[in-house]
């Protein structure tokens, strides 16, 4: 199954800064204050939303701050397996992005455990683009499902969880407004990408992705790209047929590096995108920062190759 | 539309990844075929395969360190070839054992380096590129180095051609005639390392055996003289490599929008040539069957 060999490891993000920030995120809500509930977001962006909805009522842990793990590479340690097996609530991405998590859950059946599989939640086919959190409709649905699951586990705090969902939805409003504004001003902006990471954000912003999808898939899966596709991407950059190159910071190889250099030489602005929560960001501020970087690139021709230190609060 | 365009589609030769693949692929095919004839004659096919597998540790180390993969393959292959010649195990069974153990160690180290490279180096696709080749992602900057490596290997074989031929046919006879068998063996081993590194760059470490052994084995099935065997091996290897690149390029149009790996097509063409060579040997009066695919 092609989806199961998806994506290789991210890597650069395993920086001390990120480890610290995730540790802060976890310790901020974990411990006795968690009221005995442990919730796990397999990917760090789901852990972020989990902790925003659960507030003080659950200890939240992110397993993969580097979720883009090749199943050949990722080896769940016994402690990770124990943590997942004993959690009350687990949010996994699905779409072949974290198949090992499903295997651990199946190996440790627990009728009371709540599992949210985002692929199933959204009703997506297994071949869909796995980077669903870039779609503006995804996280509100996840937040509601998280609140429903938490309410089943702790019915007494149901009203609190529902209120947190409303707060979360409201905090996404600036991003949605910015998306609408971008679409009004720059509809149909031609862009090139290296991987389908932020494709759903680009589509929501009304951009037209000119990179062949087969090239995006080949880079994402670490396969031999077709030379026709490589030539097409190079032509997009060399002949200035795109206004931005959207570049996945977490998966690079000699080919993507050559695209990056060609974009720089051709004076095409570059926007770096990520597959996990960058250091110092919450989900909302991360998405706003990516959109702001895109806006900068399109209207001023300015590159944002890496996101700066995040502002923090949602 | 010219009839040629049905076979060589427009844009094929103007495509930079294709041009790099054609040049580096031809160099790898020619050197592998020439060295391969001697390797097969010397009964060192398994050693040639093991050398390629061990060199994958160098290729994956290059990914981890961010240096040219050709240099990585080259360094480890040359070290391993030198060690294998130096050990000079005479007994064939023991040689296979030692070779097999080295092969295991090499691939084990490759597994570790690929893991580290994937976690730390932010690289993607290293495993496929190192083990199975990724011809259309070879950077054009590697071309001068590849041509240089191919040239050195061919010159080395040319310089020791006669003693190498003699010692490959019969080591005892060569010794009796006063040839420096050990030095010849060492030069052959180093040329083998160069051939294997080039082949690993193109079709990957695991499949480089196909380029090394396949054309030579096919040629030796029917060619009656060493010179002719060399010429046929070069023709088969070269044709299979360029044919494979062309088919991979064309496959973009008959597969659902992606194209199949070059390595598959090259190895398939070599295998077909090997089968045809067998037919040619059985019925030597039908010269039409002697043509390589």
C-alpha cells in the first residue's frame, strides 16, 4: 500500500528548542491536575488542540513531534506503546501517516478508550493527501470530536469542554478572515510546491498549484521522480510561471535542494512549510504565520524560508 | 512527425536529468562490462556482488554527511576490494564464507547509516537511491567525476590487459610464465571497486551486480575470444542502459502519470540479452539471434 510508505522522517525539527517547548506543553497540563485522564495526540498538532479543549482536566502528551515517520524507520519503544495503550483518549491522523499507532491500539484492546481517527472523522479515502490539518475544516471537526469524547469520559465537565470548543473556533476566525481576504486579492495565484504538505491551505487560499501531483507524491514517498516532472518543475521556476515556491522544511533531498536554489537564483520567493507544530507555536498561530508568509511572498516578493520563533498564545 | 519520434519522444534529449543519466549510465555500463568479463572469468561474481553491497555503506554514509554519493561508494568499495585481495583466501569455499560475512556486515552498517541519515540528515528517499538507484536525481555536477572514474578504471585494465587475461584463465600458468599475479589481482580488484561504485550510482548498490555480471555472462555464453567477449559485453551493457533510460522515460506516458523505475528496465533488458545469448549458443548457425536486445 503506497500510503504506508509515505513520507520520510522530518528531522530538523528534533531541535532542543522543540523538545523543550513540547515538554513545556506537556508539563503544563500533565500531572495530578490531569484528574487521572491521559490524552495522547499522535502528532503534536493534535496534542495542541487536545490540550486546548481539555484544559486542566487531562494530561496531554504528543508522541510524534516528528510525525512524518517512515514506518521502516519508526520503532515504537515499549514506553510509547505503554503510554498509548493506557491512554483514555487518542487522536491519530490515519491516511497511512501513523499506521503503527493503530497497530498498538489494536494490540491493547480497551473498551473504554476513546480513539479519534481523523481520516475516519472526515470520511476521507485512504489515498487522500495525509496532511489534513492544513485544511481549514479539519481542526474544528477534531475539536468537536475531542469535546464529545472528553464528555463521555468526564460528563461532569461537559459544559466546560463545549465552551472550549467555541473558544477554539472563535480563535480560528482571524485565520479564516485572512484566508478570505487573500482569496479576494490574489485568487488564482500560480504556485509551485515540493510536496503536497500545504496543498489544502493553498487551495483554500485560492492558489493554483502548477507542480505535477505525481512529482509531489514521488518526493513525499522518496521515489524516483519522472524526468518529465522534474523538467516541468524547473521550467515553472526558471520561466517565472509561479509567484511562490512552497517548500517542505522537513523533508529535503538533493532534488528539492536544487529546486530551492533554482527559485533563489530566479528571484522567486520561497515559503517554508512544516509537518509538525514549529517551536513556540500553537495550531492557530502556526496557520496564521504560514498564511502571512504566503501573503508576504505574493504581495512583496519576500521569502520566509523558516518561521521565526512563535508568538505562543492562540 | 518523424518515425524516430515514436521511439525517442520529443524533449527526451533536451531533458537535463535524462542527459545526466545517459552520460553517467553509459560510463557505468562500459566499465562494468569490461571489468565484469574478467570478474566472471576469474569466478569472482559473488565477490563482485558483495563488494557492491558493502559499498552501499559508503553511499549511505555520503547521504548522512552530505557529500557526493559517488565518493562514498568509491571509498568503501576501494577499501573492501583491497581487504579482499589482501586476505587472499585460496580455498573457494572459505572465500565464499568470508565474502558472505562481509556482505552481511556491510548491509547491516548501511541499515544503521540510513536510519541515522533519515533521522538527523533531513534527507528523503536515501534508501531507495542507495539500494535501487535513482538515475534521474543524479546531480549534473557529478558528471566530470564519473567520467574521470570510468577513465581511470579503463586505463588500469588496459595497462594490465595481457597478464590479467592470463591470470584470469589460469593463475598457475600465469605464475609459471612469471606474471605478477598478486599485483594484477590487486589492480583488477581496484578496477572492480571503481566499476561497482559507478554502477551503484546508477542502478543502486544491490542491482549493480546486474550491470557487472549480466552483460559479461551473456557475452561469454557465445563469444569465442576475449576481445570479442569484451566488445559484446560493452554493447549489451550500454544498449541495455540507454534502452532502459528510454523505456523509463516513455513509461511516463503509459503508466498512470508517474513512470516506472529505470533500474527495473535496465535489469530486464540485460536479462533478455542473457536469455537470447543462450539461444545463440544452442543454435550458433542463426546469426540473427546473436544481436543483443
